[in-house]
């Protein structure tokens, strides 16, 4: 079982350090942190899709806060279902 971290900022100019530091303190290895520098309006994101492909049953996904997962609050429950029910991750 692995712990994966997901970091998202809306633009390339925004700083990811605060999120990365928090994930490392949680125990996420640097090579297991997936970073997107794009809007959270949808889930068509390269790093997020790569993370989903790697997820296995029993793995854990860590994020700094729910708004880092996405800004589309209608789509977040769908993604949560994919992570927790379809992938059986935490």
C-alpha cells in the first residue's frame, strides 16, 4: 500500500511549496507526489490522471485541502467515488 499526494495550483506562477511540505510531513514520498499547475475547473489534468492510473486497492491519496482537488464542487463527489469505491483507495 502506497501513499500518493496530489498538489494543484491554478497557474504556473503560484507556489506549490506549502502543499508539498504538508504532504511530505504526512509521509508521502517525493516520487509519489503528483503536481498539476492548471485550473481546477475540471478534472482533465495530466498529473491527476496519472495518479488515478497508479492507484491500487488500499492505497491512500493525500491532499492539503479539498479545493486543491478541484473547484468544480459538482464533480468532486464523482472523483471521490472513483478514488474510494472504484479504486478502493483511502
